[in-house]
C-alpha cells in the first residue's frame, strides 16, 4: 500500500489493468507473509541472538543473592528518580551495568507474569503465565532450586504476595489473576519468608469461604499481621518460616503512608542471613512503580522509585559489609513510555507518557558484589536466570 507511492505516476498510467495486477499480487503476497510472521502466536527467535554470555567466564561466586525488581522501572523512571533526588540514587553504587531484552514468547511487549517467569525459569513464556514455559509445561523456579539446595529463601513486595511478580517465583499457573489457584502453590512453596499484602486472598477465598491461614500455620509458618507489629523497629522472630502480611488487599502507595519496604528489606536480610549456613536467595520487588506508570502519574511513579532505592541502599549496605552477597537490580519491563521533556530543571521535571500500558524498551540491569561482572552487556531477559544459576551453583 505505502509502497505503491513509489511507482512514478507516469509509469502507472502506462500499465494496463492486467499488467498492474502482477506486481500488486506479488506485493500483497509479501505484505501478507510479513503480516502473518509478525503476528504469529509465538514471536520467532531473532536471527541475531547474542552469544550466550556465561560460557567461558568463571567469576567469583556469591554466598547470597538479593534480586531486586522494580516493576515497570525503565531507564527514564530511574533517571526521573535520580533528578528528583539531588541527582543521586543508591543504585549508582553498582559496578556492572547491562541491558536485557524483555519481550515474551508471544508479544514484543511483555507483562509481569511472563517478565518474572523469564527470570525465574529462564524461558520466554506467554503473557500471563507463571512458572510455565510457552507450551504450559511447569519448570522448577530458581527460588525453588535454591530452597532445595539448602538456601534460605524469601520474597518481599509492595503488592500482594499472590501478585504476578512474586508468584512467578513459586507458582506454576496459566492465569496470573486466579489467586485461588496461586495460593495452593504458595502453601507448597517451602519458602522461609513472605512479606507483602494480600491477606484476604488467603483468609477469604473467592470460590469458597475456607480460610487458608490455618493451612499456612500448619505448614510451619508464623503468620503475622500488619496490626500486630511496630514496623519502625522490625525484628523478624527466629523461626523457620514467616509470612508477614502488610495489608489485607494491596498495600498503600508510598505517598499514602506505606513505609515498610526498606525496613522489611533490612529485617528480611538479617533474618535470612541467620536462617541457613548455605546462604540465601531473596527477591524484593518495588511493585508499584508499574502502577504509577499505568496511572500516568509521575509523582506516584517517582515516589515509588525512591522508596525502592531506599531498599536498594539496605541491600547494598549489607553486601558491602558482607562481601559475599550479589545484589542484582532490574525491572521486568518499562511502563508508560515515560519521558522527561525540555524546559525544567533538577527537582522540577516536565514529564509525559505515551501509553497507559507497558513498552518494549531495553531494561537496565545493575549488579554489585561477587559475580557482578557477568551482568554487563546486552542479553535476553532469560540470561539473567542462566547467569544466576551459574553463580549459585544450581543444576
Ligand atoms: Mg509486579
Ligand atoms: Zn504493569
């Protein structure tokens, strides 16, 4: 169609209808083929895959891994946080920076379930799938492997613990929104620590009224609640498993009074560090950066980036002292097509969004600690799993 403009007008007039139909037939065939390829149910593997980045390198191996995901945190979200924070973020302390390609198995633009599943099982999957490959086959997650290997494991999030990003590390389900199906996977996960919202989904299921809080207790969890503790001086008791609910549904935005993420990060690290001689694997999510992006609300988004960065400080402070901990900071995808426009200054940004959805932009990866050098370069999101497994000596 657009190509027809390239025919000189004179040339078109000189063709009769029969001759004209030949190039048009070829053209429409080409266009149709491109169309079917591009919108196939699975995105075809790109021809120019980067060389697998871990094969011949043997970096030092960390005892502990703190894997931090800022949901929807693209480069501009990070930039905006930095410029609104005196031109500084804690993430700048990281020594290796890379970029990952976030697309999923069936869409150039991924979402949180497929995005986190790429990290947790090392495979691109369909949007909405948790802990399954694109054919729907279940694979053990890196957190489950770490747990089997004797590491202490934990999840700390600012959404509900059943939400897509955390669930991709312990659940194996096709529907990210079917919390009733995700909760049994949570009960069977054997993780040592959960901190996040979503108590009501465990306490009052939608299908029936059966409370699963007692089942959680029967699995050995100390179930603690947001009413019961002073969260400013938070010490997690020395028991094998803890599930700490920070909200009945979704936790509040930072701007409305939620303050627990950096505090829980410090407390969670201290708890997991004591829990096993085999080190720990902790996933921390700044869940609501994404929600600020969906809302096209720059203030919401930036406040969440800065809250997440305060959790990054706790992780890096620990890693700096410990010298045996890898801190990895990345995102699943960018949200909002966020931009910083001209005309303003540090602390007073002019911003805009191109969409209320996610985008396909490359996503930064920041690493600090033993093995950090493995994360420089440009690679598929699934390579993060490959690199982590190598560093954690998991088969
Ligand atoms: Mg998320
Ligand atoms: Zn989102």
